C-alpha cells in the first residue's frame, strides 16, 4: 500500500498559516477545515496559537486521508488564494536573475502590502494603504512599479486580473540633472582625492556605464585584450541586453590589464561593496571646490550623454551608447538634461 503523506504546516511572513499535502497527484493548501467538515480555522486564532491549531487541523486531515474519506478525485483544486498567489509570485521573482537591490525592493513591497491584507483577499483598500505612505511622486511611482511586478506575476496563480489598472502614476516635477562644464578639471580633482573614484568617474563619463553596479563590478575579463572595448552580458547591466562599449583613449591610458577574474578596483576576485563609491563620493562632496548644486556621481554619465548627442545629433547612437531599451527611453532621458531642443534661429522673427 502506498504511504500517505502527513500534512505539513507552513507559516507565511504575514503571520497566516496553512496546511499542505499531496493527494492523488494534486497539491492541496488548506487555510481552514470548513470545506472538509472540520471546524478548525487556525488563522482566526491569536498569532501565538496559529501553529498549534494548524497542527490539529493537519492531524484531522491526516485521519481523513488514511480512511480515504477526503474529498473525491473529481474535486478540482481551486486557484491559490490571493495571499498564497502573492507569496508564490515573490518566490518566482526572487529565483530570477536580478540585482540585489531589486530583490530587496521586491521583499519590501511584499511586506508592505501584506501588512494591509485582511483575510486572504488583496483589496483596493490594501493597495491604497500601501501607497499612501509615499507622498513623494518618485517614491510612490517606484512602489507602484514593484506592486505591478508582483501582482502581474500573482495573476498566473489565481489572483484576479487588473487590480492595479486604476492606480495611476503621480506626476512629479521634472528634475534637471546638472552636467559638468569642465569635465577634465572635475575628474582631476576627484582623482587627486581618491584614485579609484577618479577612475570610476572617468569610465562613467567616457563609457557611459552606470557607476554603482556596472562600473563597480568590472573585471579585467570584461575588457578586450587591447583594452579598446568592454563586453557586458545582459545579467550585468540594467537593460538586460548584452552591451559592447568602446573605451576612449583617455580611459585606456588609466588602465593596466590584470588577470581576467580580478576586479579592476580591488585587484581581487571580489567587487567593492555596493555603497563603496557612494560613501567616497559623499566624503568628496564635503571638500570639493568645483562641485555645483545638483551635480552627482551620475552627472558624469549625463555629461557624456550630452556630449554624444550634441556631437552626433543622433538619438539612435545615444540609445546604443547609454544601453537604453528603446528610443523612447533615450528621448525621456534627454528631457531631464540641459539639452536645448530649440535654438535662437528657431524662435519667432520680427
């Protein structure tokens, strides 16, 4: 006789518990025993009593399984409850290849939403309460974006469709990213303060890579033998696409190729910690004589973008250089920079 699986009790991050087991090739997840003639509902108990109550439910269900009095084979397993579908969505997303920041944001979004879920249903009110804490348009839109990621995935496991369709983005005021007027002087000042930070700024400007991950994680193996180009796989950059980036001569002059597996900043097989350049930049800001308001580490990338666009006038070349997923992204990017779309000759004449 085939052995019967004893039901397993599982606790979710939001405090809810369920009992699961395999029966005739189907996986069951049960939050209460009402449907099966068992008047036991663990999630109606106090938090500290839910596990013990769920174990009693598991025992009663096991008796039914042993006596073959559990629901008939014709009964179809229902889609996952909202909370289980959300939990499954998080599990799937965390198994994909994304940055550590992305994983952290997904977990935070999951915790924020589940705090406001009453029962097993994700309601419009739960979404509203999750977002209401984010008064800043950028923060609001970021949380909204991660909610969409999780809830769209949860729809595959039984969550009703379109929960977020009426949740609109908030329109924020356009922020002007201040580029550098004298790029050579500012890079010289940064390099004198910290050589690694100076090299980071130079690569960010000259190769238009993002400093906090793409530049920070560079190894000598990412460079061609002659140091004239950088090859990054889709898993190493934000766009998710493979990138081949030319390396200007003034960047090549600062490089001395090492073993392929070594990081170019640490000289070991480990990259600097994620906050490495952020921390050094914060110290540099306090002593710099050249930095202006609204100029950041990312301003080197902005300055490089402006230089390419002004010199070529080509949006498609800018898209390739920046590693943007579409021309629309590049156009939106330019709107936030000090790039004049109109010149004097375009203005009305008298």
